[in-house]
C-alpha cells in the first residue's frame, strides 16, 4: 500500500477497513530500520486478534464439554462394573 501525505502527516489506507490512517499511531511498525508498517491498521489488527481469542475460547469450551461427556461415560462404566461384581 502506497504511503501518502495528508496535511503533512504520512499515512496510508488500511487494506482491511479501507480507511486512511496516519502511519504513526495508526499502524504497527513491522521493521524499525526499514520503517515498514503493517498493511492493516491497529484497530483491525486488534479486532483480528480478538476474533482469534474467541475462536480459541470456543475450542477450549468444546474440549471441556467433551471431557465432561467422557467423565459421564466413565462414571457409567464404573457403575456397570460395580453392578456386576
Ligand atoms: Zn483498518
């Protein structure tokens, strides 16, 4: 994405939300030496991260649920064994 200047402030368009934002403060710097910035703005970066977090939380929830079901199965099997003896 091309860097443009607005009112003396260097910035560029975020590839995600299509909004022009100043480089400093609007984007995360990827390489300090080359002064290259992320292609998506901080807000979009944060949003993407939060979405990932939610995804992860859902995975954990599913695992916990599976674990509960397994516990129930084990309890059932234990009961069966107990009944037999
Ligand atoms: Zn954005």
